[in-house]
């Protein structure tokens, strides 16, 4: 297993299979690369099936134990089932998707080896969902979640980016997962530095405080300084005269990496772009490393280099100045800028 100079073992990889997407979400940062999406047809720069599998086989040599396939929308890849089937057996396989293609394919994905799925769903309100995603696929996403549950992908984790457009829908979404078995909710802190719209940001601590008041139980995950809230449905929140425990509870977790040195200090993932570059950090693009012609020796060399040069973003690459503001640590100025 490879370890960077900060003692962080790399145990997982996120592989973007395409930057194409049938949505046009207003907050999209495309795995930190910015909104680079082009035509919907397959592009020549996308890694081939064999390229993706070859990379995963090399990653498995370094004891990488988990892969999450992302995009764009990864289910636009018609070879997704083949890629999953050919993923090394030692790796847990998960998928982040907008869910629109899960009806009709969920069972085949499970048969191929898919173990977990995250479905992006930013509101239960049809009009607001359309405004955020720039799509009319609200019903298709709901069908996709049902298809995933029917195929045995339980629990399905719903991803909701919390920002100005969606914050008002958090309570309804929390009730939704509390009242529906098989669903969990992941509230993702909006990242204005990647999207260029700081005016859309909200104070994520307000969401933490609201959930803390509502939760039956709070679990603190020290590794990433994350908190999980176990919340009863709206009926349970109103109280039960019998004093009995609520019939259902939902798990809600907040992912808040912004200005979180604990999160960065415990990051164990390397990212792969759809066009075959390794990426050590979501927030950086000055550390992109090409894997050449994707031969095994080239992949091994690039993987070792990227891991060796990984730096915690907050607390190391970005440090606090005398005024308490984050500023670039000159030690890590992009070496490629001098080329």
C-alpha cells in the first residue's frame, strides 16, 4: 500500500468515466475540473474500457480496496457493466449517478458486481429540482432510486448539495429518508471556490445545529470530523403519546470539507479524470499527472508519483495567515507553472 509523506495511505480511487452529462447542475464542478462538459456523444479522449480496467488492476497491486465510478454521468458509458465486471475482485465497487438510467440497468449493474450507489437528488420539489439540474428528469430520478432498491442496492444514499437554492428543502428531505426504509441522506457542503458563485454559499453550521436539535442520536466520526445524525420521521418528531420508539429513523450525514484540515489530513483517495490523468486532490488542478499511453509501467510510475506528492489541501497547501485567513503555502507553488 502506498503512503504519502503525511502518513496517509491510499486505499481508494474515484474514477471519472466521462465528463458528459444529461443534467446541467448549476453547482457542478466536474470533480474539481470546472464545467468542461461537451457534446453528449462519446468522446475520443475518454479512457477506453481496457484503459480503465488496466488502471484498476495496477491500483489493486498497491492494495487499493475501493473504487467509486463518477462523471459527468457515468451511466452514459454503455460499457459500465463490463468495466464493473472486470474490476478486481478485491475492490469494493460503488457508483455516483443522477439515477435517470438506473431503471432497466440496475439489476445488470448489481449482477456485474456493483455494491453501493449514491443518487444525486437536490430537492423533492419538482420545480426547484428542474431549476437546479436544468433538466425535467425529476420522475426518472425517483424511478431510478426505486430500481436501485429493487435490485438490492440497499441502502441507497441520496446526495444533496446544500446551498442557497436547496437549503430550504433540507427538512423535507430528512423526513423523506427517515420515513422510507433503505434510504440515507448525504448533505454535501457547497464548494464556492470550485464553482465561482460565493453568493450561493450558506453557513453549514446552521444545518448541523438544526439536525442536532432534531436527532435521536449523533455519531461523531473522528477520522474526517464528520457527524452522522439519526433522525425520526416527522410524525416521530411531533412526539408519541405512548412514549414508544419511532418506527423508522433515517441516517443523515454532512460532508463538510471546506476549511476542514481534519478532513484533508485523513483523505485516502486519488482521483482519475475521464481522459486519463491522476489527480491527488479535488481542490487542485496543478498536480494533474498523465498516465501516458496507459501501459502498466506508465500507470505504476504515475500512481507512485501522485501519491508521493499528495498534500493535505487545508492545513498544508493552504495555511492560515496572521489574520486567520487561508493563503497559499509558497512551498507548494505549481512546479509546472515554471515550464
